[in-house]
C-alpha cells in the first residue's frame, strides 16, 4: 500500500498498513504510534501480541495505556 503524505488519511489507513486487516484496540494502536512501537509490537509472536491485547481490556484511561505501552517497549 502506498500512502500519499499530501492527502488526508482515511480512518484506519495507517493501522491497516501494519495489521493487514487484523484487529487491535484503537487505544493500543494510538499508544503504539505515539511511542513508535508499532514495528516492535508486530515483530512479536501472535501469542505475545494477544497477551498484550488481553491486558489492555483492564486499562481505563489514555495515561494508563501510554504507561502500559511504554513499559512494553525496550529502552534504547
């Protein structure tokens, strides 16, 4: 898929690039984008990805989601 940076994105277009049509919670996707962690997340096994997704169901705020994603990403 080619993304033209000069046109507005359609809702979910960037996520489609990564998920190949798969589903991840919107809040998780946004937090992964904020921490540039999308590639890291999708480099994990399907089982590891599902465990992360399952844990997000208990998260109740944006700040909690951001902290959770930050805790997942290896520090450089």
